[in-house]
């Protein structure tokens, strides 16, 4: 799977999180992430659920130093009128790709 295929798949999940309206992302996107990691040479990970929210947890290697990568895949509600394209379908124009969740927040932390 190339990068654009992966990005297209990730953008296609409606991961809207709107607690005020009782809308939570399903476990479909994190399950896809878990399965994709497994397909990349058997990177084992697991789904973790808490209060109806899901995360993916996995480890590669052992020993120190340890590096933690954390990212989120949920998005705020969509106002489709503000979009020129379908926010949940990756659209490539020139050298740019557009879609919801296309620029995830990722944090890396060195653990003791």
C-alpha cells in the first residue's frame, strides 16, 4: 500500500467526535490501524477501549531508550458547506491532498 492509498483509507473513516450530540468515532479506524501495522511485518498491537473510545497500543523492540508516539484520529464535526470537496474522500489537486484528518496531531516523547 503506498502513502496515498493509506491516506485515502484513513480519510474515508468518519471519525467525528461530538460528545454534545452523543457522537463518537467507531472502532473501525483504530481497527484498520491495528490491522495495517500487523501487515507491515507483524507489528503487534491491540485495541484498547475506555468509555466507548478506542485507541491502538503496540510496542516494537525492547530496552532503552523508549520513544512514545501518540496521535489521535478523531475530528471535530464537519460543516460540509465550508468544503469544496467531500471531506471524507481524499482529493488530490496538484501536489496537495485534501481530506479530514489529513494532518494528524502526533507527539513523540522520550521515556525514561
